[in-house]
C-alpha cells in the first residue's frame, strides 16, 4: 500500500472564531464612528440654522437703523430694552419687539400687525450707546449716541444657546 501525504486545507475552528471576533470589533468601531459623525453633523447643521436665523434678523434691524431719522427707546434711564422704536428713512414708525411667549423677534410698521422676523429666540436686547461729555458750565452730561447695539440670543432644539451681536449707527442722526 502506498502511503501518501495527507494535506489539510482550510481553517481551524479557533482561526474562524478569532477572525469573526476581529471583524465584529472592526465593524462595531466603524458603526460607532459613523453614528457619532451623523450626530455631530446634525448638531452642527442645527447650530448653523440658529446662527443664520439670528444673523439675518440682526442685519435686517441694523440695516433699517442705519437709515433711521429718529430712535426712541422706551426708558432713557435704562440702557437695555427688548423693544426698539425708530422713524425710518421713509418717515414710517418701525417697532421691533421681542415676543417671549412665541420666542420671536417681531416687526411692525406704522402701528400695523406685528410680523415675525426671526424665531427660536431666547433673548433680545437693544442698547443705546452713550458718552459722557462736559457742557459749557463744566458739568458732566450723559449724551445718547445715534448708535444702537443689537444682541440676539437664540436657542437650538437641544437647549444650546448662540448669541449674535452687532451695532448700527443712524447715519442721518450722526451728522
């Protein structure tokens, strides 16, 4: 009888188990990275929406303020308010106010209906900038500048906050 060499081909059970375990670990790691990436992308997208919303609203208010003929803040003693009234370049009375119930910045022209300008807002502040000057008698007076600083704070769906600030000088009042 002829004796030949018997050659085994294939993998042992231990090798198959090790390969399956390594493949599972690699796939789980890849899935976790993918899931984290999707979650971060969604969060960034939502943050970008909030910032864009605030930026557009702040730019709209600032643009109108630059052409204002008169600025009326409700309380001269308080430098900060969530309400701004001014006369625009066309002579119309424009009012911006914060509706805290709806979380919206709203705009009205000549006493008309308030229209929402931006939503998902937590806080709106308008600051009338002032400076201290000395009058002819040597007394120090606080004088309101024709500059209003606008601060809008928005909130995302998960409660994260973003703040946008800008300032506008009423050109017609600064001359």
